[in-house]
């Protein structure tokens, strides 16, 4: 049991990768039983999943809604119905768009990114996991049905230009690719940036050729690292840790009222043996979940 930061490869769904993880560690239960994660990545994308299993699963809820950091590559002038390279690509306007894109320089692109920092309303892509009329939006899209999706208030917190270069495909078509890094609030779609920024800069939608999630809140992996077990020290970045006595452990585990109120952050109660006993919401004395065993034992 525990909390683990996993790197999901491209080409598999988040659920498939969790299934592989369960098989590797001989975890009991079928399907999603006893395991869960934050922040779904579709098969096109690769990057971080925050996974909890066993008692560690009880810590997934307070870790929801973390900001995410991505590295992406935007291909100018080539729309895609999915806004990434797995969809149906359209090349009719590529030559004109590439001619315009060739006039950009890196300073202009960085200034454009800086101008986008802040909160805004974003319309989710048709190929997204949003629920609409009883189905996921991507299920409707695969049937050729376009649904009206309501915009969502999201935030672009940081943005950094990385590279801008010309490439040629197998048919010797020239196109311009922009690599950038962004930190966004939960629920923000990076593929929508390819759609919207392509139109704003060149008058035609672009698509993503690469999408890597490299950060979740304060958590990331070292280069070449594919997993990391989270420790109590890692949780201190998001939780207040409070040590309690054996008598207080009995109070918590026997369901008696907890009198002390947590502070501005969620709080983890730590027993004398150094194991987490329970967690509380911020500004609350309500025990949200009690751990029957150490939720970080896998570390």
C-alpha cells in the first residue's frame, strides 16, 4: 500500500497502466478495486499519474485538483479533429500557414505566452472526457456527433517558450513546430491551446505532436526515473503534520469526537510510532479518513 508517482508511457490509457502496475505488484482485486489515481492522461499523452492503493488510496481525495505542468509541441497550420496527431489531419492550409509562421521569432512567442497568463474561460475539446448527454464527449465525437460543451474557468499560471523550428515530414511538407512549457490549473486542456492559439496566431487551428505531463503540484520525477514512492516528507509540501499521543490515537480510531481544528491546510495526524493515523480537511475538526495501517508503507 502507498502513494506512488508513476510515469505513464504513450500508447496506453491511464487505466491500462494502472492494471499493469497492479499485475507487477500482485495486488489483489479486479479492475480498479483498491487502486485509484488523480489526473487522467489519454493514450496520446505520457507523463505523471499520482496513484494510491490500499490505505494510500485514502489520500488521493485531498490530493485532487493539483496544478499540472506540461511540455507540449504545437504544429502550426495543420488542424486535427482531436487536436493531436492521432486525429484526422488537414493539410490544405499548411503552406500558407508555414509561410506566416516562418516570420515568428522566439521573443514574439515568449511575449505571446506571457500575455496569456491568468484566468480565462476555455471550451473543452470535442475529444475529451467531459460528460454530456449521458456519454463522454469523446464517445460522441467518435460517432461524428458534435456536442455543445460549456466553457470552464481555468488558469494559466506559468508559461515558458522552449524551442521553435522547421521540420519536414515523409512527403517533404514543411511545417513549424513550437515547443513550450505551461503550468495550469486542474481541468485545463493543453490540446485546446493548439486549437485556440493556432487560430489566434495564424488564423488556422494547429495540433499537438507531443504532450508530456512533467509536474503535479510540487511533485515531479528525475530524468530517467519512472516511479517514485511518496514519503511523509513529500506530503509535508501539501499537508500540516501533527504528532499525537497514543491516547489521542485511540480517540481517533474509536470514532470519538476530535476537538482540535486544523489550520489553513489539510492535516495529517501522526501517531507515536511515526505512522499516519488520519487526515482532516483544512479549517476543520472533522476526521475525513482513518488509516487502519500505515498508508505510506510502500516507501
